[in-house]
C-alpha cells in the first residue's frame, strides 16, 4: 500500500508539472495480475471520485485484459472476422477473385496483422482465428468446407496467421539488430560468437543452427519464459537463418551477415516467398 501511495503521488506530481489533467468520470483502474492472484482491497480516488475497476482497457486499438493474455482482444477480433467472412460469402458471387482478395486484405488481413506480436504468439489462443482464416480462403476459392488449405493459401498468395506473426517477429529482430528499434531494445538480442559456417547444433536436442549470425537463446528458469518475445524472436531468426543458408549457400558463404544486412523491403519479399514455399 505504501508503494502504491508513493507511485500515485509521483504520478500526480508529474501530471501537475506537465499541466495535464485527468477527467475523473472517464478514468478507470485495472489491476494487471497473474491468475489466482487476489486483488488488493484499495480504494483509489481522483479529485474526490472513486475510480471504478475495469477488467480490460483498450489502448491504441488493442484490448489489454487484466491477465495480459489478450483473450478479450481475440474474442472481439474474431467477432469482426466472422462478419468479414459473411461479407466474403455474399460478395464472392458478384465480383472477380482479384477484387475478392482485396476485400480479404481490407476486411480480414488488416485485423489479424494489427498488434499480432502482442496477441498472436500463443497458437493455442488463436485456434479459432486460424479456423476463421481457413474459412476465408475456402470461401474465396469456392472450395469445400473441409478442403486442405495449404494449396489455397499458395494459390491466393496469402500467408497464414502463424506465419504472419513469425514474419513480424523476424522483421522486428532485423530492425533491432540494425539499431532501427527504440533504444530500449539495443541489447535485446545477442549474436553468437562462433566460427562455424555450416549448420551445427549446441546440443542433441536443439533444432536451431549455430551458424554465424545466429542469436544466443535466452535462458529462463521456467517454461513460461519460452513464450517471451525475446525467446520466440531468437528462435525464429535462427531457424530462418539455418533454412536460408541451405537454400542460398552462395549468399551465406560470401557474406555470413547477409541476412542482417538485407534491406527491410527485400527481407519482406524473401520471407513471403519462404513461407509460401512451405505450402507446396
């Protein structure tokens, strides 16, 4: 309680110093916590008005819930995706496929890409979203409701949601390695010190290469650490580096930092081609 009062006083001082005022009637309070953690019995007032507790809060288009698992955001987004699929189901009878793909990107793709690095890292939580995306490509191609979707994604030149998330992770890693991310991430990723130019592994259980340019895997004391952005991004980068060094050996031999030095636009095209090739 003492720490909370101190933080509130600091916040109040900062608001006064910057001449910022808060509307008490429009201000809510949310407790970010782990599951099964009790909420402290605090009564917090602003300008004499008691702040009401909220289970989630929407900030720049993303819904943050009290457990930070983004279940509220995913549920809200899925409801919008269902409406998008209804639109696709109706309009596909009246417009050509090229226009249908544009409708998909406008009504569906735009929603599943926004903030996907926050809410899309755990595939167990986005199973329903993946089902909705599969339905969308089946609708566009007039395929059976149980049709295998890999060829459909390839045919439409559309990436799966899980690959979209991975793509964003790799681009974020690329930007960070090239000092294009905020200063907060300057030492977020550590490049391994290795003399190997060929794919090797650190241990028999590892599936990641130990190539030059690969990243150190963060070490955590619990399994939950493997769900962190840092761990997932490092894993994705190392796996991509391993696969591309096999696919483009000449590029890697001539410059073992070629992936890092590749421009962002070229990297995006390379990644899309890389993921689409997996759908064959």
